[in-house]
């Protein structure tokens, strides 16, 4: 029997008019991180921090944005990383031209599906949007929040990632061309829109809209050069040249949704703060009255009756109203839903929680305009044109609570296609095959299996040769990989998780703000004896094991707490720091030497903290400390990753003096460090793109990212028993690789280089890549400035051909990444 454990939650929400100004500040990009942080703290001091207030979503942003802060305190925009990746690729190509490099390669461990034990909100990962080919119901693309674009051509039977090699993984909207099914559009963050004309193999950036998350893109079926897009916090935009350029077309200062009137593509409905309508193809617009105008809006239409228009509206994150028009949006009537909140989490729909417009969606049946589906945290259905609504699933994974089935909480998008309803949420993509039929525990079917899109905050491994992994993730709780199965054993947002030093059946985990959880039977059941200290920690709370005392663990709130009995009881071992800790690190060879981080400050104790004698250590001139790790053999040798321009610093005297260690690193964000115990001071850094290695025999950092996607690396840990490095990523699950130095023989690593041919060179129309080896690889072609112009994944090298006829004349670099080698060749295009 599946058991569900949910921490009691008490919430009091005041009625406030205080706006969410911090969201606008994030979108604009003209405010410092600390200015945004201050504004958000003020907002949540009034709004509260409970479920449905938006606090959790803000803290996730804060956790990730802090790593991207520049020297002036601003959060680096996505365009910075795009340009830096391009520059770094050009640098790698020039350094590696006509060369080979023997390397290991990364392999993914998942999860691509999960087995639910005691988890109460299991899922694969957050999905923000879905688009389906209007001419082929089996052809779909979905957007994973930070895991990129994925494609299926068998209606979810199998999935293929389309953006692993691209410069961005952030997806908020998608569209498929109405007549050319190989052309896709992708809306991201900071007003960025991308386009692919080859089914997602290569993406090109179009002109940005002004800013914000691009929440919707639609294409005129009669004239596909005409597109409309919405930018949250900025407005509504139009393109007349297939997305190459965009113009703002309304006075609305926000943009959330846009739809054509079915069958009449000169009539467009667009929503932000207002309901805007155009009847001349978007040349002129009218603001339609009849709304409370308390918040943002979304619109639903149906080809069954093109004159009917539905609108949902939020207010301070909760449901405010449902409106209906029977005359193509000229006049609206508000339906009576007094006392109802369809964006909340309760079964009764009467709570005061909600996360709109993040979680807010509407879709109308294609064959019955009275069938309307809306969603917030949970999905609802109306069969009478929005007069009444009934919940169709619940966010808690326990069918014994009600007769409802499961759909992961926090729904970002719903889409009616044909006779089916598709829902995307923070846990995956679901389909209702009979959306007008009986509501029961099989109403929705999960289509997400096969996608590796987990957003891990932290991971841990057990030190034996059986590849056991555990980790906490956004939206999908704590999951552990045991005997080749991923077991989801606790919900919420999962934080740091690790195994007992000697007993792999004992696993510790945390929820947001440091609630401690524990299993003692290998993630099959939740242990009922665990406790947490009084108070709470940061959103992702530092939580670590003692290296030698097997029952001892530590957690950082505003004090450092220690348990010597496996979380049954806790005692403080530090002074009250007055603010929540960001990091903890303990010396593997001396468990009395412990380091703690708060923002830019590093603290240290050499007595185990028993007397509250933590002192501040001299650190770098400026910048947040993002990670700290202690050397495996020397308690005074520590490494820190920072937001300072030099990023990595090492101290050999316990933090008294520091030396920068940047040579060879790109200027991405340095997220996490890991020491390798190899007698060479081996050190890894995981960045916003890739993993890099250095030791005392190397003068510069080495790229160690072969065959891992361009995804942010949130955690690194080493399994010494396997001699493997594990990476927890923000959007592509867990990956692993043999440690640096554990490589193939020289003979094996030379083999592909000797056997491969790329001809003709110079090339005019077609470049042939040929080898008689039975091997697959990733094949890339870069222009001289580092721009990727061709990419092919998992292709046989026996006889591969690249069409170069449309490429400009000049110098290119061919890069082939196989499982054990990277080959770079200079190519001249005539």
C-alpha cells in the first residue's frame, strides 16, 4: 500500500494590494540582485511564505540567480552566456585544429521514469509548454523548464532531446509551423525567441521582443510569415517576416496569452492586464471592457463555435473570475463563482492559495464549446460553458484520498487537440483520452517516461561499486537510484540528500527550508523517527554527513546543528549568525574543522564548534561564495567557487590567503567543486555549461564535458569505489563519467583518428565523413567565430554526409565527439 506523508501546513494570507514588483524587476534586468532580493523580501513579509504565495518560485529563482551575479551585482542575462559559449567554442577549435584528444564520455543515469514508494508528488520534471503538429497528431514538441526542447513522433512513446547542444535550455513556449512541420519556434527568457527549420537540429536566435518570459507564440495558418508573441511583463508583439523581427502592437504593459478567432485569422484576442481585440490582423486594437481587471488573463476559443470566447483572470495569484462572450469578444459576462478558487490546492476549491499566472491555463473542446478545462495547481472541467467546474485530478499521489486520479501539481499549460486533452505540469505531460467522459483514477495518462529532465539541487552517492545515487530536485522531491531503479520516497522540493556512511539502506533527505526526512529500508518506506531542529534554514539548506562518525550529521539554519543519533535529536554547535547559512563543509581528515558560508562571508571552527567559536575567515575582495570544498587529505586546503571575475580560489592555510585559479576556464558561472584524491590535488568545477578539471601537473583547466548536454551543473560528487564522477544537473538528471586520468590506452585513443577521413577539403557542396569503424558520435561544424552551423547526434561514422552548399565561403571546424575521443579538423569552404 502506498503511504503518503505530508507535513502539516498552516497558512494565513492577508488581503493585500501590494504588487509583485520584484517580478517586473527580474524581467527588466536593470536592477541588482540585492535590489530584487530586498523588494521580494518586503513583498513576502506581507504576502506570507506558504504554499500558493509564489514564495517557493521566487526562492528557486534566487537560488539560481545568485550564481550568475556579475562584478557589479547584476544578474547576467542569457545573452552573455550565449556569446561566451560561442567565444569559448572558437577558442577550443583554434587550440585543437587538426588534432585529437583522448577522453572519457558522460553517460546519463536518469531518472527517465520513477517507482513511487512514499513520495506524494512524483514526476519526471517540470514542463512548461506543448505544441502538436496540426497535420500529425503523433508529432509533438514539449518544453522542459531548464531541460530544453524534446520531440516525439509516436505520441509520447519515445522522446528525443533537441537542444542539448544549444546555448539555452530555458523554455516557456513553443509553436510548430502550420504547413512546414520541420519549422519550430521556441520562446525563452529575457524576450528571446529561437527558430529551427530542420526539426530542432539547429536553432537560430531571432530578434528579441523587449523582455520577459515569452509565454505564447502563434502562427497565422493562412500566412505563416505572420506571428504573434506575448512577453510577460512587457506586452504583445507581431512579426510579419517569419519571426525575424518583432513589433509591439498594443498598449498593454503585460502579455500572457494570444489566440486567433477560429477560422478568422484577422481577428486576434490577446491578453495581459487587459483583454485586447483586433479585427484587422493586428494593425489596430481595442481594449474590451467587462472585466474586473484585477490581474492577468488567459483566453480560450473553440472551432465548434467560433463566436464563443472564454477568459480566466487571476488576482494576487488566486482565481478571480471566469468570463464568457457569445459575440466574438464584444461583450463579456462574468460567471458566478463566489467563494471558489480554482487555482488553489484543496479538493474543495475554497482555499486562498494560488500561483497564477505561472500556474494558470484554459482550453476548450474542439467539438463542444461548452466543455471547458481550466487549471492552476489542479485541473478542472466544465460541461456547461463555465457555469460549474469539477476537479478532474488531484496533486497528491494517493487515490485513497478521493476517487480522483493523479496529475502532478502546478499546471503550466493545457491543450485540446482533436478529441484529447493534454496537460503539462511541474511533473510531466499527461493526456486525457476521453476528456468529456467519466472522472476517475485513470482519467489522465502520463506520457513523460523516457525524458531525462529532473532538476537536481544536490546529489549524493554510496561508496561501493553498485552505483547508488540519491538526490533532491525541484518539484519532484527526493529520489534514490538503487538496484537500477529510481525510487521517489518524499515530495515537495527536495534538497541535499545522502547515504549513511556504511549502510546504504539509510538515506537522509531534506525539503525546502531544511525539513529533515529519512528512510531506513532503501527508500521503500519513510522512517517515522526523524526530527528537525527548531527553526528553518535557507530554501536549499546545507546538510552534510560527518566523514567518520557514522550516525553524526549536520544542518545549517541560523545556527549550525549537530545530531549524533541519526536525526533523532539535535544540539547547536555554533553561535547564532543572525541570518540563514548557505553552505557547510567538513574536513574529511579532521571532523572538528568545519566551514560555513553566508553570502560573501566564510566562517570556520577547528574545535567542532562545541564552544560556539566560529570565526570569520579572510576571503576574496568581492562576490558571493557559491561553493566550498575541503581537500581530502588536508584540512587547511580549501577551494571556493565564487561570483568574482576570477571565480575559483584556493587556500592552503585555512583561508588566511588565497590564490585565484582561473586560467583556461570560460566565464560561465562556477556552481560546484569536487576534489579528487589522486595525489595531484585534482579539482573539478561544474559550471553553467560543462565540467572542467585541473591538478598540479596542469597549467590550465581542461574541458571534461564530452557528450554531456549544455546544461547547468548543480552538484558534483565522486564515488571512489567506482572511480567515477557523478553530476547532478539542473534539467537533465544525473550523469556520470570515469575520473580524469582513468582513460583508454593510447592505442585505442589513436584508432579513430587514424581511421577517419573528411573529404573533400576544401569542400564546395558536400562534406563526406567516412570510417570503417562501427562507432557512433556527435558531429558538429562550427564557423570560425564559434557559431554552431551543423549538429548531428548519435550518428554512424561509416558514411556521413554534410550538405555545405548553403554555407558561406570561409574557414570552419569539424568536431567529432565519440565515446572515447574528440577529433577536430579544419575545413575550408570554397
